[in-house]
C-alpha cells in the first residue's frame, strides 16, 4: 500500500512505483467459529459507510477490529472515522 494516499483511488492519477510502501490491515476478524465453512460475498461488508461501520460486533457472533481504511480519509470530515471491514 502506498505510504501517501493523495493520488490513491483517483481517476487519472498514478501512484508512483518509487513511493515507499507500508503494511496495511484490510480486515481484522476475530471469534470466527471453526464450524463456519464459508463466508458469502458481502456478508460482513458491502460498500463504504461514511465514518465507518458500527462495531465491533459483527455477523455470526464475530467481532471486527479497526482497520487502516480510514487513513485514506484523514482531513475529510465527512468520511473521517473508525473503519471495520469497509471496502
């Protein structure tokens, strides 16, 4: 993931290959029962909610941790918040 989000997710913008990269947590899910055989597409998240989703309680008795998705919204008061599983 690029260390600077200024050009990320913007049409016509290119994120330079020479830009330093950072680790990113896309999704943190805990308390998932070993009996669960599959997770349907969109079962935990289907889109982005401004300010992030409520939590940490999530479907199937699980909990979602705060991920790094909100870092891309720093400085945007309409989108700022704590993001859990948004994408």
